[in-house]
C-alpha cells in the first residue's frame, strides 16, 4: 500500500499530527 510508504510526506505528517492530538487528549484525561 503506497499510503504506508515512509517516502510520502502526507503519510509522515499525518501520524505526527495524530500523535500530538492523542498526547493532548491523554493530558486532558489525566487532568480530570
């Protein structure tokens, strides 16, 4: 699958943004 190839910029940018959002959600969850 070409979407999972590390050579594609969008494929690398997506996990980065997702990681930041996931990290933010975890922090909010711990604060509650």
